């Protein structure tokens, strides 16, 4: 008899679940949002809600797949908030995250995060809250944020970057970050007020700050967080970023505490040293090295790109200013941040490079002229920083970034004493890769002539070898100058052959010659003009040949 009664109760419970879900769904479909909320909140449904949230939440959340407008979205949020406040917390957390797994949009995130915050705070305790549930939720949310698509391959300069605000990917990411910021603010308030503390010996403030810093890696590193007016008229993305930075600052009391988390592997050295040139590493290999570092890094450690983007916001964009102490040496802060600058500058996309250059300029501008001693070049990542600047100056296809990199390079050089500048220039000469014979010598003629004239000047005037250039005279002659001579011979032979063909070809013949000058094709020129162009090119090559001979002669006197 007892078995029969238990079976009957189970069947009744199943029927109740089905009936409540069907009733609510029909009310939602009909647009009777107020009736749906009242049905859920009815006293006779309390037990049903407490035990069956796993079935009810997906039914209600399904409405978000329809075009129901703000009123319908608010209705779903109200229903989920009520379920989150009365149902089994573990079940509600599980089902809300499962629903988010199915679809990740700004609307879905906004509606689901408020109930998720409510159910988490139900479990809050001033001293012994279970950290595992919170870390599971935080990491799950971040895993979705990290894979959000961001604009790539855009070559925008100056005010063109404002167009990014209209990009659908940026607007979606901005909306989601805004909702996440609001979600974390509720938890942050409880932590700083002492109403929420995680057990297990964790420092609750640092624990929450770690998860907030995750967002500065992805997507914020790859989004344009820049405000020319410094807050007068800033967009939602900038405001969200500022609120996140302020929360981290308040949790830590001192943002420069994070300087202790900055790391850099000596194997990443790019700039050649005076003693061992074989340790040089090409900047292009740094990205693969970083990928390995990410795999080896511990899960409870903040990534270097997170720190880099965070300090860009704090130092480069003046965020969280009230939590930036003014007692630190500017020289110490600059040298400590060098690994972060290098991490940003070695990225492929223009936005993180811009962040790296902006942060570099902000840190360098705080230093007095000639205040860096030569031994500061031994600081972590200082060997890579100038080489990465050279790479941006030379190879970046964005003119604004090239110009900005040049300004930073000049400022950086000007901060050293005379001995430091000499060491830096010498190391750069050892590290910079010279052209091969296939380079378009006419396009690079100005650079080549400047380099040759500099060599001639150094070998003539530097009698005491203060620059150390005499030590590399043989490698210069056998390497760069020999290759340049080969390139001149090949290029001049090519143009002399063209000139011969033009002289032998009747002017009425329809053969056409296309000439490339400075990377631009000049097709279908009249034959007389074609001849003049080729003759001018040969003349330029002859001038380079004369200067090259003088450079070789000056070097040979020192070998």
C-alpha cells in the first residue's frame, strides 16, 4: 500500500511539473507576461520550483530565442530571478550555465547573469564561502568571453579608429562586457564590505581581483580602449574598462602590487649582446615561445597580456587613478613594466601594438632626460624592447604606428646616459638584419646612402674606436657590403640591358615596358621617357657604387 502511495505521489509530481511548465510557456507565448510571473510566484508552486528548476529554467529561457522585445526579456529575467531566490542553489547554477552554453549573445548574457548573481550571493558567507562554485562560474563565463570574435586585419589610423565603435563584433563585445561588469560589481560590493569571504585560506580581495584581471587579456587586449578626451565623452567599452580597473585597484589598494607578478624568460632575448652574438633570437619566434609559456603557466596566475592591458588602462589611460601610489620611482616602474611592453609590441594585430606604444610613451615621459644608467639595459626584457620598436618602425603597415614607434624609440634613447646610448646603438647594429641581394635597391637608396655615409664617418673620425665599430669591420665588409655590391651589380646589369633594348628597338614598335619606381608601376611610357627613367636609375646606382667604394676603402684601413 505504501509503495502504491509513493508511486502515486511521484506521478502527481511529474504531472505538476509538466503542467506548470506548459502553463507558463503558453502564457509567455501569448504575451501575458504578468500572468506568467504571477503563476511562477504563486504559493502553491513553491515546492515545485524548489525541486524542479532543472526542467523549468530551460522552458522559460527558450522565450529568448523569440523576438519578444524588452518587455518579454524583462519577464524572463523576473521569472528566473524568482527561481534563483527559492530553488536549490546548486541546481540553479548548473542549469543557468547550461542555458548559456547553448547560446551566447548580449541579450542572453544580460538576462541570465542577474539570476546567476542572485543564486551565488545566496551562498555567501563572511568567512567560509565555498570558493569552488564561484571559481567554476567565473571560469565558465571567461571561457565564453575569451573566444568572442574581435575585429582583425584592420588598418585604421587616427580618427578612423572611431569607426570600430560601429563594428557589430565590437558592439556585441562591449555589451557583454558591460553586463559582466555589472555582474561582478554585485559580488565586489559584498567582498569589500566583508559580507563575502572565501574559505580555504584565500585572500578574498586578491582572489576576486584575479578573475577581474582575466578580462583584460581577452577580449580587452584586442579591443580599442582609447579615449582622446580622457572621459569627457567616452563610449560604453571605455567606461566598463574603467570600472573594472577601479574594482581591481580597490581590491588591491595599490595597483603596483601587481608588478611582482610580471615575468620574462631570458630565452626571449632579441637584442644581441656584446659578448655572445649567438644568443640572438628573431622577434618572429617570440609568438611561438609565448604560446608555450601559456601552456606551462599555472591556472591561478594572471597572464602577462592581462597585466599589460591593465597597466595600459591605468598608466596610459589614467584609469583607477586613486589607487595608483605616487611614491614609486618612475625608473623602477618603467623597468619593471618592460616585459609587458614587449608582450604587447610582439603581437600581430595593430590594437595591442598601439597599446604597447601608448604605455611605453606614458612611462618614458615620466623619466628625466639621461636618467637611465647603462646597467639598466640588463633589466628583464630590456634587450627585446628596442628591437621590437625597430620591427614596428620598419615592417608595420600602419603609418601612424610606425611614426609613434619612432617617437618612442627616440624618447627611449634620450633617457640613457652617454655610455648607455653607446651600448644600445652597438647592440642594435649587431642585431638588425640587413637586406639580401634581392632588395629593390632604388626604392631603398636613401636608407642605403645614409648607412654607407655613416660607416664612412665612423671609420674616419673614430680613431680611438670608442663606438667599437672597428671590432665588426671585417663582418661588415664580408657581409653587408659584399652583399650590397652583388645587388648593385645585378641591378645595374638589369637596367643596362633594358637601356640596350630601348636603343635597339624602333620607336614605332608596340612592345611596352613597365617600370617600377618606389613600388609604383609606370606602364606605357613613351620610349624617350622610358629611356630617361632607365638612365636616371643607372645614374643613381653609380652614385651608390661610388659611396660603397669609399666605405670599403675606409673599412680596409682598419682591418
